[in-house]
């Protein structure tokens, strides 16, 4: 999926959500600092922390983790900029608000890091799954696992199971006529290289070839100008676009899960993957991930479902 410019306050109000029950900083990112790359000071040379509690046989001890960090004593985490709600809050990944920020700090704690030992850097979405050395320990940016991407990078287990959703203009025929057979008759558009475009082509299988665009902003503009009937994107993104980005747009429904999921992304073959998988396993079994999803993603869990 791709990201989009959004006023957090407007988005929350439009969705009927309150901002997190914490003080919201009034200041913007520091002058000269890339938006979203807010770094938390970390003591150089500090130990990585205690051994991962969920690890077995000491395989993810603090010394093992320390030996595979990009920077000694620091967990370096990447995401794109801008970074938006509900994944992050106010483009400040380090404030621990928003689902992906909260997941990051929960994983870091399991690995033995304090919050002050987490350092954020910017990595554009499209660059994240290209092959080669990485400047981060892991990237968290709504990156769906696919076999093709996994040839070039490594992924953790799922931290969020993704559903795709349908966005159209209010009053258009597709809003009320969307049986599987009817869905095939519409003209779709979507961003090149995305799992959403692949969903249209492989699941909806429209009779007309979908229009392909370079960015999600181009897709939104096409819908707004009625050059396409609808597009598909992940459900949280679809909800925000429909309520705050395109006047008169509507989230028609979401589709059943296909097993698509977001994973933390690593340099290919990074040994830290199994340690993070242990951490995620603990966060699933103790209910932490479910609690964070209820906190930040509850609205998207109640969207009606239709069959493609």
C-alpha cells in the first residue's frame, strides 16, 4: 500500500475516534531533521539489554542480539516519511502512539531494549524490499509479505493480518451492486506493484484491464475525476481515504482475508529475524497484539465484508 497526506485531527474526527489519551506535542519535527526520522538519544556502547524472555536455550541472548545490530547498543528501526495514523501519530514514530509505533516498542522490550535505545530512520516504502545491505535492523511500514519480495529481503511473522477493501464514489453503481459477477463489470485502477493491484487482477478478475498508476495519489485523482469506478487498498488506508481524502468517496466494503499479512522487514538472511519472531510469538500469546489492535484498529475490524 502507499501513504497519503492527512490531517490527524481531521481524520480522527471524521472516523469518530478520539486522539490517544496522552498529551499531543504541539511542535513540528525539528528544523533540518527529516520528518518521521525523530531519533531517540541512545547511549553509544550501551549493552543491548537482557536476553529475550521468550527465546529458548539462550539462542537470542543479549550478546547474540548485540553482535547483529547495525549500531552497537541501539535498535535501529525504519519507516517511511510521512508516517500517518493509525500506524503512527502526528508523523512522530518515536512517541509510541499508533499501532506500528506501539508494536515496535513492544518488540524492542521483548528483545531487551529500553525505549531510549530505539532509533528511528527514514526508508522509502519502494526502497525497503530492494536487495542489498540495509541501514536498519528492521523496517515497519505496512509491508506485505510476498514470495517475490522474500527473494530479496527477509520477513518476520505477521504483526497484522491484512484485508483489502473497495473504495468508490458515493452514488456510483458499484456501491450497491457488488456481487462477484457485478464486480467484474467495473473499471478499476491501482498503484503499480502493489498487492492491491494483484488482488484486483487475481481475485476480482475484471473484464476491463485495470488502469495502473505510479502512486496512490494518482489513483485517488483518477477516482475523483471519475476516470475509474473504484480501487482497492488495505482496509485502514481505505477508511481514511474515503472519510478524509476524497470528497464524496465511500468505503464500500472489505474482502475476506487471503492470508496477506504485514511483516517486519530485514536484510536478507538477518539472524535477528528468529529473535523478533520469538518476540512476536510472545506478544500474540499474551494478548498484547490483540490489545493494540483493539486500541488503534478497532474501527477497521467492523467493516462489512463482501466476496470478490
